[in-house]
């Protein structure tokens, strides 16, 4: 996928075209991850370092998350076809990616204002869902979240609700997510 603008600046809003990747196919049900819509550039691509685009998805309760192919998954969108059903989820970032993004946002008041102006409220001291999972004693996958105050990854409970971020890296007009 290519960016329409190659010279993105910090704080700039970017509208990404919808892009999808299949995670798992189970009979007539297909689980996909996708990116689309508005993202905010929080770091420019320069000196071999990829740029970072972030979308704040708001708080999501643990009861809406499932594990698909070992990763957290939320049915953000669906498509019911004649023979198949497609479910779509924004991808969950790794804990280190969330830490890096929050560090950049926390230290730039203009970025926080930009997110607010786009109705993407972000509290950089809150908790955030991450891609990382572990197995418990019964070999069942457990969801995790990052506590931004302590930079600790914690095991979630079913009563938890945490923010979600969609993070996309870009370099030389290519997107990595």
C-alpha cells in the first residue's frame, strides 16, 4: 500500500485507504485485520528511521476481545456475504510499540491537541491493550495490557476496559502494520 503523501509532518492527519490481511479462515468464517481511516503522524520518516502513524480507538472492554490465532481480536467490522462471513479487527500493537508511541505523544502538547481536535481522546497515563499474550496453567491464552504509568505489562481480567491504539509504521511510501 502506498501513502498519498510522502512528506508527512508531525501532527498531520493522514487518511489511509482500507487495507486487509487474512489472519485465519475457519469454514465459512474469515478473520482479517485491517487499517483504514484517519491516523495522526507522530514521527516523521527520516535518517532510516520509519515514521509512525497512530489512531486512537477508544476504550474497549475485555468482554469484546477474543483470541484468534494466538492474538487479541475485536470484531470492529463485519461483512456478511452469501456463503462467507468476514470479520475485521484493527491490529493490536506490541507493548514496546505502545510505549514508544506514548512517549512521543506525552512529550508533545501539539500532538495531544491534534488528537483531541479529531475526537481521539488519548490519556498517556492510562492502560492500553497490547498484542502480547501468555498461556496460563490450563494452556489457555490470556490477554495483556500495558499500564502506561509504570510501563508494566499486566494480565487482564474480564472486567477490564483499556484504550486501543492502531499503529502503522511507514518508510519510502510503504506501510508496515
